[in-house]
C-alpha cells in the first residue's frame, strides 16, 4: 500500500470547551510549548503519511494558522480546507471527497500519541485487505457511546448509544476508512449522526475489521481534559535545559519522578523548586521561593515569588504571584493579584461537578480547581471553590469568593452589598 492521506477534523464550535472556547479550535491549543495538532502531525510522519487535509472553521482559516505549522518544519504536504458551517464529521469528510483515493486515515487533532495506532490500523488493513479498519475499546457504560457489534475481528454493525446494548466495545475516534464510506455519506442527508449512519452501512455491506485499542485515546471535549493531555505530553518528553535559560545556583530541579524541560530564555530565580514532570516555556520567569510541580508553564509567563503551582497549566502570557494554584488552568493573558487560593477538592471527596452550557456535568475527577478564559483579571485575596469556571475578559474585585460558572465579560464584586 502506498502512503495514506490523513484527514484531521479541526472545525466545530468548541462550545463545551468553555471557558477556553473563544480562541482557535481546541486542537490548536498550545501545550508544553507547541500546538496539540503538531504532535499528531509528527505521529503521522512516523506512520508514513505524506499528505494531510486539515478541516478548519472560518475563524482558523488564516495566514497565522498556516505560519504556525510551517515553523515546525514538518515533512508533510498540508492542505487546509474550510468548513463554513459546523455540520458535523460527515460533512467535513465530504469536503475532501474528490481528493481522497483508496484508503485514508481520520483523526482528531488532539490524538497526540497516535503513531503506533496508525501503524496498527495500516497493518490490519494490509493483512486482511479490509475495506475499513476501526478501533474498539471496552467500556462499562456502552449506552453513552457508539458501540461495535462484532464477530471475531469483523464489525457487523455500529449502534449509536444503544438503549439495550448487547456489546460493550466502544468505537474510538481514530479510523482507517475508504472511498466507499464517502460514497455512502454523499447519499445521506446532513444530520447529527450521519457519520455513524454511513459507517454502519459500510459495516453491513463491506469487509470491516477492528483492532482493540491498547489504551484509551485522549479526549478533549471539556477544558479540564487538557490536564490529562498535559500528563501524556510530558511523559513523552525527555528532560532538557536550554543553554539560554538562566537558573539560580540555589534552585532545585528535580526530575527523579518525571521530566523537567526548561526552554529558551526562561529564568529560574533563587530557591525555586521545580518537580517533574514539568515544562517551563520560553522567556517565562519563576520568582524566588516558588514551587512548580507537575505543571506546564507556557511561554512568556510570570510566576512571582512565593507561589505554588501544582498539576496545573498556565497558558501563554499569564501573570501570577504569591498564590496557591492547584489542578487549574489559567487562560492566556490572565492576570492574578497576590493571595489567590484555589480549592481543588470537595470536602466529601466526591467528583467535582461544573456547569457547562446550562448543564451540570460530572467531570469524572475529584481534583479540579479554577479554569479561566482569556484576559481574566483577579484582584488580591480571591479564593475559588472546586470546579470554578470564569469566562473571558471577566474582572473580579479583591477579596471575592468564586464558585460555579461565571459568564464572559462579567464584573464580580460584593462592594456596596
């Protein structure tokens, strides 16, 4: 088989990704120093892919997006295709129907460690000459997912969120598909699950095989899923210190439990402790007596003196000092006054729940602090309850206690009450 093309689905509205939903598509989020999609593209090169179609929304169809990928010098032909309306996966694939021949791969941009899985899909197709190859993983909650009905390694049916499931094999969101899938899609009306409908028809009419996923593919439905991706990315890296960084002799860099990466121009001041896995981005400053543990500090951040950052992400250009920030994500250009304290666990230690799109969502984790959007400003001595989400451009007066979800462009103050 000649090298396959890859289709990356990076359009959509990101509405469930609040409060990080106003910028580029979540697949272009910068984490551990580079956009998530770059990791997938490197995986594609390793698997022998040479041509990539990236389906993007109008807001990402810009020269800035193209230049962002060019600077990483990837050995790929990358073609951007704009999906003008968010009409789902099926419509996205049809946009490149005339440019795809034979088999092709489909992935989401946040599959940051997919190279082995790509190779397994390709090998299964080569060995069996199957029309398509899917990935299945076992789940205890099959009623929530698309479920594969199988006979040995053949897929006979795909059932979306079955009420009375007879299989517990969940369809994973990385595929090896064929022109047959596109032909069927082109004859199905646009609908929420038209991709799954077409895939089910392919399984009933053609030889479709499946392989068992060796690990759970990453998801990026909600903003807090970035914390899991952070851990996965850091685990794939090696410790390194840029020769242009400045590290005080009294600083402690501990990579005994995980990699520590210190980038160009980073400044680590006296008596700082950095415990891996951790990433310190370009031109970021870590002030005296601060601790960074299991966190990613992106480029151009300032972590002032006497601050503790634990299992968190500081996006580009964040400023914080004399604070405690745990299991949290601070959106780009957020500014934090002295004295922030983030609570990350409920008193009963149950999973944290948050409100997203007027719906209460169980995060599935019992440790989650604060997530802010872009350019949020918090005054001094602010405290936040577990699972607090703060929308873009919100301003919070000093000495406030925040909880639940706060809409973008809000002004939070108890003055005068």
